[in-house]
């Protein structure tokens, strides 16, 4: 099929769009009926999506988004009506609300009041031919949508429209045995690409054995869509229709009803009765497909979060974490996996299958633990296949996270290993438009996925061919750097030093400052207490009056900080601060992104402060110790090749790639003074002596530098660590352990 190219005549830069917007804005200013429809639409969106309008970078977000939605619906309406005229049938449920009565007003009635419909129909009829509709693929609608709605709006709605090739992989991965009798539901159908693929697969399976009217009846009785966005519902209806056009034409159908519903698949924000042909309807399907919304818990309204808690959290056991992390939205995870769990619960028949596009990070991080439980209430799930796109970007630059397709079988006990297709790029050219294009531009490697802990499926999932030698028990306490939530107050310029006592100003390291075995500079930070919640206000006022006055002048700003961790202690309280912060030596690393550069810090000689203790910042994790040899021993382990490979295997690619939960999966033993451990400490000290000679340059230049004298030191570290792991001498207190690899 060919992409319909005419959408650029109707996009945001078209004269049609400009005329429509001008007239709609005039009506919103003058016409009460139009204003009432806008108000109802706003209330609908606020109930369904939370108050997204306040976060949009628009001067008048409610009116702008309403008019854009109305315009997009108008263009889709014209395409549907042109199809009806060209192929001589009637779509009986063209309006998004028809099968649920979700909204009281008609989009079509509003269109007619904005512009003269007859004139616009002539415009579309002139631009299109019958063959254009026959040959149109589903991608043109995605392009049109993205030209009408700014990226910020699409992200606020959690809408990441899936390339057809990815949808094809997801549907085909289910290996449907009897496509003719199979039924499908996409509970968040977006532009309708998954429903279009399901329809294509059903037509292909039935066209040699069934009459066109039988195929039409089978498809409309077995391929369903739902969405909370009227625009998405209308998009899916058009894509559904375009995919069915050859069958409609052959069947000589007079009327068609498309089973796509404007409703909340989760039944949280609304639960209107659904109907088909006037009869009550509740989908129950053999297959679930789709790309669920990637919206974080933090962006949901308090009302919606409350409904989640009351309706599903206990019923479906949606909180697999223990202790302090056992709370809704731990780490501000997104709702995609709980969304799937609820849809499996409501709609998937016994022994059914599901195939969804999700973040690939859920194989490893805390956000994916719910999926890795492989249980929906009392229903077991088996992951039968994963398409892993690694660092490829099937969604383009609109989504920062990387994706994978997870295919599951319900009511089947989980088994490992999981068959996995790992996709990587052969060249800079990648194409996700079809499975054929994917196979032509990408390289597939068949592998398997297993749990890191073979006795616990909820542990991180890693490739079975991954290196596991450095994974094990962490006997070290990993700490978080200082967090004060007031950069403007606590970050100190050198020009300010004359107005403060130096006692509470320290060298402070941020994400840009640490390289492997060394520091790349530092900044200055005011740290007015020695540990979190310390009541030292009288002491500070007495011994450091200029510092106290500086903070008092900014008291309102400090008291406005949002974090509940800062509600105790003095008004200038900070957290991530304790005796460990002042340990003589600290092994530090940046927890954000995957930057596995570990270094030992102690004191630095600052031009203005003299020699002072380095304080790790908010982006840092560290292990504190008063033993220099222990710090360097741990640093050598963490910078060794085998530990670096293991980190790469278990670290996610999200925001906190090297968090405490990740690094604590490594073997980091308590300090034991042995010949090998002392040698590793000596090698790390030697490396720390080498690196500073190369940091008198830009960070970019340094990153391109090969330090030849460091290479033999690193090679000996790598060799020594691997020998210690193999011989079990890394853990002398427990005897022999062997290097464990798959």
C-alpha cells in the first residue's frame, strides 16, 4: 500500500487549517452553543486525562487543543464521507460517541457551523481519487496527526503512535492458530495501526475460503478498539475502514458499523455501557494487542490515583515491592504494565494471548517488577517471546526510552528461558514501516532471556549469553549524595565567598565532574549542617553569622521547597547527609544515565578554601570508608572489565541507570587484607595518580584521549579481578566460589 500524500494540503500549515481556526475562534468568542461544547469537552478531558492543560506551553491551551481536535475530526470526517460516496456505503457510527453516548454534542454539527461543508467536500473530492483510498496505508494518518498536534500535546497525552512494522511484529508473535475465529482488542487504540494489522491478517486468512460478506461480518464482530481520546477513536475508525475497503467493495455492503468505542478500558474515569447495533456489548477476546499509554503515575490526578488504589491495587496485587517502596507509583513509574494487567483481567479469555509494546527497561528495573511477577490476580502468565529493539528508536526522537514487544500467554505457568529476537542496526538507515522493511534494515539475533536469580522471576531479566561473573552479594552500604532542592541558594559563586564564612562551603561534585579514576573539577556548595535534621540553628547563628544571615534572607524560598524529607529540622535542612558523608574516602559514581566511571575522592586543594573534604552531589551515589586501601580496592573492582560488563547487563537505560538497586547486585565484599586485594588497591592508586595529568583540557577533548600509561594498569586490574573471581579469593571468609556464567 502507498502512503496518502495529500495530507500536507490539510495540515497545520495549510490554508484550510488557517480558515477553520479563524472561524472556530470567532465562534468560541461569540457563540454560546460552541462554548458549551468546549466546556463539556474540557470536562471530559480533565476527567479522563487529569488537568493536562496547565502544563501545555500554549497561551490558551483549552481553546487551542479543542479547535485542533475539532479540525482533525473534520478532516477525518471528510475522508470517511469521500469513502462512503466512492464505494457507496454508509458508516452508521461515524461520530466518536455513538456507541457509548459519552459526549452529548456532535462533532459533525460543530464542523458545519465552522465552514461550509459542501465547499470543503468539493475540495477533498478534487484532491482524492477512489484509488487513493484503495492504496492508502495507515501511516498517512499518523503524519497528519503529528502535523496538527504539537509534540508537547502528544507527550502530555502519553500518545506514542506505533510504526506499522512494530505492530506487525507484535501481532505475528502471537502465532494465532485459527485467525478466522480469533478475536482482538486494542484497549488504547490510538491511530488504529494494531486494529488495521489484525484486520489484514484476518482477511488474508479468510479470503480463499470465505465470501466477502462473511469476511466483513467476521471482522466487525471480532476486531475491537477502545480509547479515551475522541481524536484517537475517529482515527481508528478511518484506518479500520480503509483496511476493510476492498472487502466492503466486494461485499457490496450498504451499511457498516465499526466496533471502536470512546470509553475508558480501565473503567476508572468512566464506565458507560457500550452497544453494537443497539445491543449491549462487553468485549471478551482471545487476543489483546497494543501500545499502552506511557504516562507516569505522577502525572495522574489525585482522583484517578485514588480510583486505582480503591479498584485494582489489592484486587490485582499491583504493588509487588516491599517496605518503603511499596506504594503506588514507586519511582514515578509509568502505568503501562498495570494498564495491561487490568485489561487482561477484564477482557482476555482463558488461555488467551497478549502482545504489547512496552519499555525494554522493565526487564530489569523496579518499574518492571510487576510484569516479572507473571501473575494477574490468580492467573499465571508466560512470556512466550520478546522482540528487543535495544538502543534503536522505533518511535523516532519523540520518545527517549527504548522499546520491546512482549508477547504473553495467559493461564500458562511461566517458563524460562524466553525466546528473544534482539534487533540491532546494520547501518544508519532504519525503517520500521513494515516487517519487511525491519528485516531489510536491521539485523536479528535469536537469543534467550533468563532471570538473574533463577529462583526468582521478579529479579532482573538478562540475556542468557550475558556475562554474570561479578553479580552477587553486596556487603557495602551504598549512600546517596547531598540533596537540598534549592540550587539557587546552596550553589555558591566564588564572588560570594567574601560574604560567607568558609566553614560550611565545600568542594561539590556534579555529574560532569567524575571520570574513571579521577575528578574533572568541582563546584562550591553551602552545606550548613553535618547531618540531615540536625538542629544547629543557634550554633550557626553564633559561629557563622554571615552564613546564617545569608540563609535567613532566603528563608521563604527554602521553606517553599516541595520535598517532604525537608519538613523536619531547621529551615535550611538538607538530606542525603550523615556521618558517611564525612568518611575520609568515598568511592563515587553518577547514578544518572549509564556512565560507569568510578573514582575515589577524599579532599581537594581548592584555590579559595584550601584543602577541604569533597561532598558528593545529588546525582551521585557513593560508598564511604575511612580505609584508603578499601576504597581503592572497591574502585578497582568497579572499574574492571568484568564488573563493567556485568553492569551493562543489568543496568536499565532509564534515568537512574546506576542506582543503588543496580550496583548492589554486584559482588562488593567486605574488606579483607590479602595480597590480591592490596595489589588492586595499589593499582587503583596508581591510576588515580595518572589521570589528573590529563584533565587540564576540555571534557570533550579528554573523552577522546587515550592515556597510554593507564592501559597496562587497567589491564592488570582486569586480569587480577578475573583471577580472584575464578579462584574464589575475592571472598576469603566463605571459601571457594567459582565464576558463574551462562
